[in-house]
């Protein structure tokens, strides 16, 4: 079979290279999946360039955590699936339900030593896959295991969003756009930021209520307070990290919830914790979610006919170009690779 790998010690996208491998075979409770599509997350960029928690890839590794395909063979003990089923893999292995396991007790696909899904065939344990709703394509389903579930966990599972509340999403990447869609499905008011007016107009088309260009308005936290009458927002999808957290502390309202998801704006910065304390607000770390959350999210998406937003689909042999497109920040929503 054909696959892509990140070479051991890679510190640039030059380490992403095509290879040929023998087709894998399922055993026991494993399923063999003919992959049809995969999507790229920001996490995949920092893994490929040796910046994922400042660690280089220790062994050659198939990248990407998010993929969808068709079951083409099953081990003799498989009960949850059969040949022909359309599935998507879970981001984490073996986290089915309940609270997050202790650090180091659960692993995610596509990181050093844990092969991901950018290959023609992938073997999954049957517990680490779910069925794709019939209305979604393989390309759409491949957008969901990481980015969409992170947004769902932030707003629904942990955030317990309610109708009439307000949500601030930073940027227009996969997590932020999914959060916009879930927030609107729950009857919330959405404020979104971007450096691009064109992207903001696309967000308006998805239902965003207030648009803030943070290049023209670098003090976007003040703009958030202005459009909320000084109250601040109930939820913030904080993908920037320390580079934006100080302003999120200003923009959050009394009793609000900040979902800390990423570090797109850098891993260094200053923040005044008293702003959070004085508002009785909560800073919640979010690391994707478990299989049960994914199944609940898929059910809600089907009821509301929510489709993930795909910016562009690249061919399998264009994987490096797909990475570069995502890395350049030109995308709105998700970047997908058809396998």
C-alpha cells in the first residue's frame, strides 16, 4: 500500500515523504479500513516540524489523526462492524467514556511512534471507530474526530451552552468554524475574529452575528465588550493560547467559561489572573474528547443537518501542498486530503 510518513527527527515539511508498505491485516477485534479521506489539524503541523511540545518525531510515523474510510476486512472477534461499513477513527485510542485518563495513559494517532491515517489502509481496534452518518461524505467525516469534537466538548459537554448565551470564537480554522456552527444550532449569539474581511463575510454566511477584524482592531477585547454592552461573553473558544489569553480574560463575562484549546498565537505572553477571579469565570483546558462524546456529536449533527466546512480537498499525492496550504493560514474551515 501507499502511505506518507514523517521521517525520524523531522524539523520541516521536507520530512514528509511517500513510502510503500505491505498491506496490514486485522486480527482479533481489529478492522481493516480502506481510507478515503483525511484532514489536517494545526497539531499535525507542529508534529511534522518537530515543535509538538518541543519534541521531534522519534521514529518514522504515518501522520494525521483524522480519517474516514470503509471496512474491507475484520478480525474474527469483531462485533461492532462488518465489511462495507463506513467509519471514522477516534482521535484518542481506548478512551471510550468517562473523565480523561491520567497523562500518558492514552495516546492519539499521528504522533511519534503512533501511526496515523495518511495511508491507503489502516487497522483500527473496533473500539476506536464509529459509524459515519449516512448524509456525510467521507471527506466531511474526516473533518470531525479532532477539531469538531474539540468544539463540541468545549461548548456542549463542558460548556453546557444554553439558548441566548454568547460565544466568542478566535479565528476561522476548523475548531472555530465548528464552534460557530454548534453555537448557532444551540441558539447562541456568535462573535468571531479574523484578520481577513473575506473570511469574516464567509462566517456571516454561517450565521455569525458580530465580526471583528483583529488587524484593524488589535484591542479586540474592547470591541467584544462594546458589542455586548459591557457584559462580555459567556463562552470563548480560545485557540490562541498565551498570545491572546490576556484579552480573553478581559472579554469574558461574569461566570463565563474560556475553553483553552491551542496556542496558535504563541506559547509566551502575560495575563492578569485577577481579571478571571474577579468575574468568577472559569478557564477549562480541553483536549479533544472521548468516543461517547463523538457519537453524541454525530447524532446532534445529523438532527441539525450540520456539515463541516471544507476549504479545499487535495489529492493523496499532494499531501505536502495540503500541509503548506493549511500552514499558511489561507484556509477557512478544514483542509482535506482525498486518499
